[in-house]
C-alpha cells in the first residue's frame, strides 16, 4: 500500500468547524427524511414541497461532502469556494422555509386521529429541520468574507449572498404568480411578470458566471462593474414593478383593496396578488442593499489599489 495514500483524503473536510457543520447537515437531513417517511408523513403540495426541499438539500450536501473529502472537486471546471457557499446559502433558505411550512400545516397542539405518536414525530421533524437550517447557516457564516480578510470568492461576500436570496425570493413570487394570480388580465401586470423573469435571469447569470469562474471581464467591463450595472438596472425595474403591481391589483378601479369574503382559503387570487406585492418590495429592498454594498466594495477596492499604504 502506498504510504502517501492518506494524502488523497482531505482531513480538513472532516476535522474542522466546516466539516463538523456539514456532518451535522447530513445527520439532520437524514433524520428528517427518515422520520417523515417512517411516521410523520407528508401530503398535499405543502408536504411534497417540504420533502422535496429536504431530499434535495441532503443529496446536494452528500455530493459536496464527498467531493471535498476526496479532493475530486479539483477535476470540476468550477470555482469550488463559490459553489459551496452558494449551495449552503440556498440550502439554508430551503430548510428555513420547510421549517416554517411543515409545522404550520402538519403540527397541531392536540393529538390527531392517528395518535400522539404522529404528532410527536412531526414535532421532532420540525426541531431537526431547524437544527439543519442552523448547520447550513453556520457553514455560510464560516465561509463568508469578513472585513480585513482576503476574499476567497465573490459569492462569499454580502453581495454574493444577497444574489442567492434575491433568486429565492423571485421563486416565491413565481410560485404565487402560478397560483391563480390572474396576472394576464392587464398589460401592466404582464409587464411586472416580465420584470420578475428578466431580473431573475440576470441574477442567475451573475451567479453562474461566478461559480464557473468567469469573473475576469465581460466584454469591455470588469466583472465588478458589470455586477453594479446589472444591479442598478434590477433596482430600477423592481421599483417600477413594485409600484405598478399594487395599483393594478388593489386599486378599486382594477381590483379589490380588501380580501373578498367569498374567496376560498388557499385558492384565492387576492392572496396570491398580496404575496407578489409583498415580496416585490422585499426583493426591491434586497437589490437596493446589494447595489449599496457592491458600490462600497468597488469604491474601497479602488482606494486600496491607488493607495498601497492603506
């Protein structure tokens, strides 16, 4: 046997805070999936979403952990640091969402007809899901770039993490749009949908370029300037959509400012319109914060380059 065989394994992937966080992610993900499949159960669109989120994040963590432990990630044409922090940030959001949705629709204070065992399993699933979200959040915190430290990758900065959150919020908006939002009634609301789709695509392009290591330049623009230009465009577009959507959905001339009493619970177009309006403002705020931070980083880095004594 080769005496250097141990060097093929990355000990840092196991014996480090980052490795401990990923092992905790695997343990919590496995526990959640096992308990849901065994007795806790899931049904309907909300249950399927939660189970799909847990399974996807668990599979993604298995792949990341295996590639990191065996150093096989060096064979991939990607920026590994950017990829792993992006996956961790996305998994954090998925676990947080599932940790809210699952108990909201499946956990009750009284015991269901199946007995208290089912309720107890569902409570345990919720607890493990919350612990899993904390484990993914710990990985993001460990990988996040901090002031005064060398930046390993763009996705580890606050601007890069905001890109992940922006894309996740856009997915929530798309889900609400698909749930009977009646967006095709007016040309103005169709314009809003186009804005949401365009901004999501632009954000996805920036993330994909970063993960693939294509951050040197875009045509004649440096990558950091390209990101700022894209973010400014997204701010302006989201500002227009955040104003137009509520007007054409809740103004008495076009819709109803109050929820109709006859609207069915869970299948009410007014509810979907409200979700889109709220998360439009949320994403607008995220893009503004992204723009401010991106410009600050660009200004700071310019000062560092021009004044080496700083």
